[in-house]
C-alpha cells in the first residue's frame, strides 16, 4: 500500500462537520491535519446555485444515491436516500435551510446523560459558526464562517400561508432560531450574496492554503488501522489502488449516519454476531453501532392553484430565460430559492407541549419525482413529524467496503408516528381552508377529497411518504456503557478515535439537521483541542 504520510489528526469525510474540524484543528500550524473525502471537489456549478439541489440530488457526481431496504411501514417501498458525495457533503446538495431545532431537544440530551450538551452549552457554538445577516443578539453571532441570510425571493402565496396560520392561532415568527421556534414565517438560508454557503465554502476555502492541511478527494476510507485497541490510521481506496495514512493523535470519523457505522463495522467495531456473520474479526464489541436510526418522514399535500406558480415559470421558455437573467445579474429570483420558502412549526394536537410537526411550503409541485415540475399551476405543503419514535438501523451487507450498507429506517413502526402523520394531514387541510388561502386554492389534488377517513389517510401516507433526508443516531452519544461514543465523542473501547457527525445524536432534533451538525463539528474541535492541552505530547 502507498503511504500518504503521518498526521496529528485524520478527519474522515468533508461534510458539514468534517469541514469544520479540518478548519479548526489546522488553525494551529503545529497540527498536521489530513481531510479525506470520498467524493470530488465542489466545482460543479449547480452546487453553488441555491436552487441547484434539483440538479445535484440523485446525481452520482455529487450524491451517493443510496436506497433503503423495503420499508414494511411504507408498503414495502424502497426510498431514495440522498447523501452528499463531494466537498461539503450534504451541505453542498441540501435545501439550504438553516434551522437549529428547539432548545428542549438539547436539554433532553442532557437530561438523558449527555452532560455538556444542553441548549445553554451548545448555543455558543451555533453563534460561533454564524455570520448572521440580521446582526448579533442573544441567539445569533456575526463574523463566523457560515453565512445565514434572509430569503431573497418571496411569493404572495407564501405570505398567504403565514396569514392562514394566524387564522388557526399559530403565531407569526420572524426567527425560528431565536427565543421560540413555534409559528409561521420565512426560513433563513445558508447563503451569501445569492450563492450557497456550504460547509466547504464556509470552512475549507479560508483554510485550504494552509501548509499543515492536506485535503484529498476521491479517497474512500475502507477501514481503520488499529494497534491493539488504539486507532492509528486509515486504509484508503483511490483510483490507483490502496493507500495508508497514519495518525499520531486521533482519527475523527465525520462520514455521516450511514458512513461512520459502516467504517466502524468494517474495522471490527460493532455487534459481534453481525461481524462474525460477515467474517470480520471483532476488535471491539459495540452493540449499538448502526442502531437507533431516526429520520424525518414527509408527506406532500398538493393543491391546484388559481394563480401562476413556479411551475408556470419553469415551463415557459421566456419566463425561464428571465429567471436566469435575474439571477445572473442580481443574484435574486427563484434560483435563490431553498427547498421550501415558508415554514410552520406547530403542534399536531393541543395536548402536545411543543411543536412536533414542521411544514415546508413549496410554491411548485412535482407529481412524478425526477420528471421536473408539473405543467399546471400547483403547489405543495410538505409536512414532517419532528420527533418520530420509530427506530431503524444501518448494517453491512458484506465485508466488501465497495458495497453500500443496508439501510432500514423502519418508518411508521411506532403507532404514535402513524397518529401524528394522520393528524398532520388533517391540519394541512384546515390551513388550506383558511380565508387567506381562498384566492389561491382551487382544490386539493393529493391526497384528494376521497381520502378522508383516518385509515384512508394512513394508507395514502404509506404509499406516498418519502424521506426529507435528515438521518441521525447510528453512533449514539451517551454516558451509559452501551452508547457508541461518550459525551466527549470518544468511541468507547478504542483510543484515539472519535465521531463527530449526525450519527452521534441520541435523538433527532426538531428541524433540519445541517446547522446542528455544523455545531457538533465546532464543539468536537474544542473537545479535541482541550484534551490535547490536558495531555501534552513531546511536540507541545
């Protein structure tokens, strides 16, 4: 195997957290840092155009293009599971939405044994990362690497949805990342001057010229190298064969909710019975590797609209040209849109103590995924349950690192989740019946008026629900010995190895996951550097 060299830190995966770690760890010129990314560089132009996620999701140039196992709760359907395979990871192909979740999400982590991860503990890291267009306050920071901006394109339909929510006693909310998440309003986006601000743009661009930071793309990590119970490096697959890199300090897995447990298991860290089945020698028993998988499942209520929507714009050559010109000259218009303009965070029933469902209001519709927007005026209200109780798993199919693992999200396994999905569809219909939306809505197209009983609604959900691409939890953090990592993100039973990505979340946060994973990267960097200072080496 070709030797790449010896480094203080090896970061595996240049996604939302990996880019943060590469920047923060290499800020000290004494730290020699290697960042490895299985995908390529972020040179594909559509990455940087906000609406370009239409071109990057499902594109093998930028997406792993994973697919789930047949999901029993969804009538045995397999779902597409986009996952970024490019510098920036999923932050380079996602919908740009900047949502942190609710303070109670993080306080719950702490209450369940994750000391140091309460909202008060993590808020400074959100603020540290942020360059907030609106300025600094108790909840927001300025001067950080990550641009957070207001929506640059608004539509009357979306304004009407905010008004409709108020008719249902759901308050208007101008800042979902402030004192309260509950309410209706416009998203903020990870965007600067009309261009996507991915983790690669925010964190790698300022650091890539550092002499002590090596970034290697098109380099898939097959497994860790272990010396006894210490991680001492990685085996890498490149186009010209295998290579090895050595870590004198630590290896940090940032390969995501699918990739991190896959690498652990390929390295002999996981459930002994699973490893034995595949002929992999057990180096450290860790029964929860790959377990505890959680994700947001969405359904899309679709409505025929009496006024033109984005469907009309993109299906008319002259309007399409005008949109391109507006973006090219002013960085404004529909090409700056995210995967949703307006959000509504609310409660599925009055008995719930905090918002448990999220709406993404999309001023367009797509009846057939992958075939472009519909050719008639329509829009969608996408709804997801924020804190599902169903749990799935990620497991190896074979011991071949080139084969994707088996992903079983197990959606709708819990009765509570089924109840919330039905309640959310009914709430969507009450919103659509509000006076503010009467000038816009002609009729409901999906589920449609014949789908009315709870049983029929649930059947429709089973047939049409899809992932909203927020998987977490497969390398759970905790203070119990069964957890995969401790509260300092160290893998139990293996020295010199940490995990810092969405897989460490004990439970799914109430919203989109990019901002929380960037926060995890920021906090992980501090934990690593704190521990380095506490145990100085000869170099120090």
